[in-house]
């Protein structure tokens, strides 16, 4: 009985510290120091949230840049279903999906080089990647230039302006956030009119 009381006190104290105080403190600090990230890194247009810079979106119109395919099912880029397809490289279903994506991309981008960048036909491990490589963005330039009536050089400049290199550079490859790039495309068309 004498040992039971200190154990209960320690249990209650640690429960309050780790279950209540610590989560409240970390939430308050993250909201104070990293407000945008703590609130989902949301991007707004006219005070309306249009997406997150951390989660890809399913752009399918010909006048937008397209991101990596999403492995989430049945809805693309569904955060609650975040996962890879779990198909092995030797799985015929993966080969068929990649072949179908290549065919669709070549049909939509007939002026682009024959070699389709790999991230445009394969999903990431999370199925939610918001970025593609600058090469994958440049591969789509002929389709978008034709659809929007914008010179290819303007799109090249836009891609270069939105290319992010990780710091330090050796921890990853440069990437282009597709949602932010498409928002810049829309702003470009507003500036033209």
C-alpha cells in the first residue's frame, strides 16, 4: 500500500506533463514561431484557401502544369489515403499503368521530346508530392504554350523563378511546386488581359 501511492502520484504527474502540458506547449510554440506551417501551409486566392504547398493537386486541364500521379485511391491526392501503390517493379499492373500514362502524356504533349520524365508516370511513396523536377515542368512547355498562347521563353522564365533548391543542396534535387507554378500561370494571364 505504501508503494502504491507514490506510483499513482508519478503516473498522474507524468500523464499531466506528457499528455496535456507538453502538447499544449508544442502547439503554442509552433503556432507562434511557425504559424503558416502549423496551419497546413495553405495558399490563398481572394482570401479563399486553394490548396496547400505541401500536398499535390490533380491538375488535368491542358493549360496547366501536371504533377506526379497520385497513388491514393479512389480520389487522387487524398491525404487520408496517403500511401504508395505497393506494386513491385516487376508487377505487370505497374508496367501497364506506366505505359498508359506515357501514352496519355505523349498524346497530350505531341511536340515534347519522346522521353517522358519518370516522375510524370510514377507516383511517389506518399502519393501526395506537390513538386516535380524542373525538367518535368519544361517537358510540358509546348502543350501549355499552345493552350495559353504564351511564348515558351516566358514559361521557361516562370519555371526558373519557381524552382526551389534544398538547403544544403546535397540533401535533395531542385523541385518546382506545381500548385504555385500554376497560380503564377494564372497571374500571368491576368497581367496579359
